[in-house]
C-alpha cells in the first residue's frame, strides 16, 4: 500500500479519479456543516430527513453520484474527532465498500485534520482492508494499492505523522502475518528466519541461539518447556542501534510459544487451534523492529524472543519436576501449561547483560487476563511508576490501550513451594497477577514492565485473526523515548 498526503479543497477532490472517496465529517464544525459545496447540502438534506445522524458509526453512502468522479462516495461521521470515533468512522465506511474492488481511495477530512486523526484513519483503513493469504491456494490479496489523504490545511507535523503511521502499518502487518500463520508454518526456526530477514533489510544485528547455546547459558526453565518438542528451540536476539553505544537500551522480550498444547497438563480440544497465537508477544517484537528499521529513531532497542513449542511427549517435563533457571532460582513446575513464565524468566535474566534502561515483556500469558480485561485493554504490570505512566500514555495515544494492574506482595503467597524456591503456578484467584508476580522475581535488576496481551492480540469467532497489538503502544513508547513522538497527545478522555 502506498500513502500520499495532499493539501486540497473538497471541491477539487471530488474531481479526482478514485474508486472511492471517503469524507470524514465532523459533527460540530459550523463552517463545514453550513458549507456551500454539493456534499454539504447533501449532508444537510440527509440530516433533515433523519438519514444521517451525528453519532458514531453513521455513514452516508452514494454510488456514481453526478458531479463526483469517484465511483463510491462515503461520508462518515467522526463525531468528536477522538481516535475511537475516527476509527469507528473508517471501519463503518470500509464496511459499506467491502465487496467492491477498491484500488485507489481518497480520505478527505472535511474539517481540520489532527495528527492523531490522520494516524488513526490510516491504521484503521489498513486494519480493515488487511487480508491473510499465506496458506491459501486461491488467496484474495488486498486490492487496495493507493491511499490519498487530503485536507484543507497540511502542516509539516502531518507529513511526519503519515510517515510514522506508514511504518506502524508495516510493523503491525508483520506482527499479524506471523501471528496468523498456523504453527506448522511458524516454527521457532521460521520465526528466527523472519527476524533475520527483517534485520537484514534494515541493516541491524540479529543473533540466533539454538539448544546448545541455551544449555550453556543455563536456561533450565526455557529448556524444560522445550523438552517435549520435536521442533528445535530458538533464542532470538535482535539489536537496533539508533543512538550512541553508551546509551542504555530498552529491551523488549516477546513470548514465542509457537504452539501451546499445555504439555502434560494438556489443554481441552475445543479452540486449541487458537494456541498458534501463543507467539503474539514475539510477533509484536518483530513488528516493532520492522517499524524501527523504517523510521530509524535515535534510540537503542534489544529484542529477545525465546521460541519453542509446548508439547506433551515421553521426554516432556512433568508436573512436580524441579528445574534450575538461569538466575539460579529453582522452580517447581506444578502445571506445564504455565509455560510462558518459564521461557520468559530466563529471557529476563539474559536481559541483565544489556544494562537496560527498561525491560518490557509482552506475552499472551494468562486466560485470567482475558477474564479481567477482555479484548479492550492489555494488562500492564509494573512496580515502576514512571515506566508504567509512559506505557499507559503510549497506549492511549495510539488507540492500543492498556490498564495497570496491581503487584502487591500478598499476591505472591500462592507461589510458595515446599520443593523449590518458587512454584510456577498459584491458586485460581488473580491468575494474571500471580503470573506477573512470578516474572517480577526475575526482573529486579532494572525497571521492568509486563504486558499481558492474551485478550488483545487476536480475535476469536467469526472475525478470527491477529490484531497486531501492541505494536502501536510499543512504537509510540519507543518514539517518545527517542524524543520524536508519533503524534501529538490527543485530549485525554475520561472513562
Ligand atoms: N497461552 C496460555 C494463556 C492463554 C489461554 C491465552 C487462553 C489466551 C487464551 C498460557 O500458556 C496458559 O496456558 N496459561 C494458563 C496458566 C494456568 C495454568 C495457571 C491459563 O491461563 O490457564
Ligand atoms: Mn500454556
Ligand atoms: Zn501459553
């Protein structure tokens, strides 16, 4: 997909040769609503007849309208112009076009276009028009090729916002692609190859460790999970250096379980296919690196991905087994389905060698987080207030929000073990928090945050598919750290 931005009046855009023209219509801009152009009078008539209300999701759709060169014209109400409403307007507008073969689309902002609205419009359109093709014999690839964004006024800030949105879209689509692939098309080795090719394309470093090196490092927890798998494990280390070597990096750690059967503590059959998404944390790290390679911000970032399948097998780790993690702490594995924290804890110890300014792990870690927060916000866990606030802000700005959860020490009570320093599971209560408390034991040497994306990384049901989250949140955070925000902060909405 190719994106352009132009300073144009609506009266001129309607003469453009487009398959579809999408007009973002505000609800309260007097100049726009009382305008003299043909579209304004058309909207006024529709409002008068009650056919176009100023509410989220309202669209007015026309075909081959005289005086408008685009085949399709869709007017979509952006209500108060916040990310949520712009996203809603774009999605509703795209849904009216879905069956049409749209190659060239125009998005025109009838009122002032903010950097946030521009970014939201572009990412929402990319999201709605995405099409998975990799494992289909007759794929239906996305037809959309060209997106022309226009508004009456275009400042330098909007041009920067478009460049960044474009990189974000590329990153999100890398994350979606790898997350959507079935496990036999996304093994640890294939994930490592994907990391290498992203690194090669952008000239940064990528090192891949196998079972031998991981054994030498003493990653007993990671190795325990990989024991049952025939597919060999990989530990992926990506290094993007955009700042001086002396500057401490941010380390991103992505859970890369390419398939989670639960191991000997095997999962029920229903919906087990969705456990191919158990590497969405890893996919988000790949997506972030793709975007970093395009934008080249002034920051150092390390990406770590412990990748393996979690399988039942004669050699598989058994409930009650005690293993020694890279940190030296022993772990009693009471449930082999709590494998994410086992691969992550060794990666968190490995992260110490980078003397990081912050470490953020991203994981489809617990079903309990899905129950707590659903598909709307990711779970955020951090004892570091400054880091937590930066991540919350990045989430709000990017429309990829998270919600801070508690980390009181009392929650760690259930992790006590008679046979090891710590058990890998606690009781049924507060499962997302006890998982985070387990990880916290391995991340005491630097500011740390954990994002549980079990509810937000993919959608189930009819619209099954990866969302590409939280690439938006992470990229916003990193660009803010680099001193170049993706977009200006929008007004904070109280909820
Ligand atoms: N990958 C799962 C978490 C998960 C489950 C994400 C369902 C999304 C939907 C993780 O490895 C897991 O199995 N967690 C267990 C932990 C439990 C054994 C303490 C869970 O949440 O049930
Ligand atoms: Mn599991
Ligand atoms: Zn898992």
